[in-house]
C-alpha cells in the first residue's frame, strides 16, 4: 500500500499531456469539483420542480389556460427561467465531470456531454412554447371571443409542441444518465449502489416516457430518479470526488493504452 504524506505532491496525467496536481494546496480540488457537481444536482431538481410543476403546469392543464396565461405572465416567465436554469445545471455537471471521465471513457464522456447539449436545446424549445402561449393569451384576451377558435387552435399547437419537446428532454436525459452511471459504476467514482440505483431510475424514466409517447401514460414514475439525484447531490456535497479514485481512472487509462 502506498502512503501519501501531507508533503507529497502527486500528478495525475490526463489525455494529451494535460496534468493536474494535487498536493498541499490542491489536494481538495477534486473534492471541490464533486461538491459543485452535487450542488448542481440538487439545484437542477429543485428549480425544475418549482419551474415546471409549481409555476407552469397548473396553468397549462386548465381548460381556460389562454385566459390564465395572460393573468399569470410573471409566474410563467419565472417558471420558464427556472426550467432553463435546470438545463444549465445539467449541462454544467457534464462539463465539470468530462475532464475526469474522459481519462478512461473518452467516447462515452463525449456522448454524455452531447446528450446534455441536446437536452438543453429541447428544454429551450419547451420554454419558448410557454412564452409563445403567454403572448397568445394576451392577444386572445385583447381581441375578444370572435376569433376564439383560431386562438384555441394555435394554443393547442403550441401546447402540443411543448409536450413533445418535453418528451425529447426526457429521452435525452435518460440517455445521458445511462452513460453517466455506467461510467460511474465502472470507475467507482461514486459508490456503486448509487450508480445501480441511477441506472434503474433511468430505465424507469425511459419506460415512463415511451409509454406516454405511445398513449399509455403510467403515471409519474420519475420519483425513483428524483430521489436518486437528490441523494447523490447530498452525498457529493459531503464527500466530493476522491483524489485517489480520480488518479485510479487516469492510471487505468494509461495502462490500457500501453497494452
């Protein structure tokens, strides 16, 4: 067993000669990255619940949503901003863990970032549909009921656009989660029971999304994934990423390239 004293400086070599040192001054750098990632996991889930479930969906599910959207502009715009913040948080997680995971899983890590980018774009499209509905609601109220059928038809189209954009958010979220937890399980970057939990949760969310897309909504099964990410967020805030586990990732990558 190798012991690392307080004065020992260890350098971890990543791909293409990029080095990261941790010694007296930088030993906790990976722990700090892990804690930031944990905070982003918590933030993403909290702002999504507030933005989508609390601020937006109650209005969109009402039969008189065009009138309600006009009356609740501030809350709906805030809800869209919170949804976008959720997407930014997930994208931030991917950017932060990419340099760590690519040491051993370069292709999977690139795929993970790619799915988070697509998820971000789909979330923006879902939010734009709500903002367009807000404007439509204002025009509906100002114009009167003579052209109500036309407004309702356009509102239905925007409503449907948001629905399908959200289905794409769910699919890309699941694909990204499957890659993340696969890499985490194989590298032991986080405890394996959390990775297994995350993989099962991702499969459940995928089944839920596919059943909804084909017209058989099973109810909200995403709570499994929600609890997983909340638990992971708290665990990472407390523990962070272990420098020895990150070093192990790089050393295994070097060994595989040499053999």
